[in-house]
C-alpha cells in the first residue's frame, strides 16, 4: 500500500494516479467506494499495488483535506505534496511571470 494523488479522472471508475514513489499509474476505484465516496482530481488516496500488474493500482481510501494535512505533518507524505490541487492548478502555479510573449513595446 502506498499514498498517491489523483491527477485526472478517466471515467468508468478509473483515474490517473501519481504515486509518491515517482511513478504514474492507472487507478481503479473499488466497488465498495464507487457510488459512495466521490474521488476527484487532486485528492490524496491510499492505493494498493497489484502483484501481477505494476502499472495498475486499486484505490482503497480517500483522505479528506484535514487528514491529508495531518499525513503531511506526520511525514507520511513528502513536503512537495500539494493537497487538493489539480494538475491545472499546479501548471498555473508553475508559470509565475512568464506571460511575456516576446514583444517589447519600448523598442518600437
């Protein structure tokens, strides 16, 4: 078992999960959680690796934002973990002040 973050939802109970060992795997929401627990992009989840398929994991538990913050505080999650941020939020945060398109109006 390992912690992961949901990168994006793929539909049909599947999602792309970034496991904190540095590998992105295909996650499958187990049937017990399927209609009861709503998993969205950016959520921190507990996944179980499959012995026979290394590229697939089963989502066992979804952590709330408070639980994920506690896990980060206890050192279970790395310091670089972003709680409840989607890939779009992470891409927007990485841009910074790179809105320059290369035109300098002072030279004209």
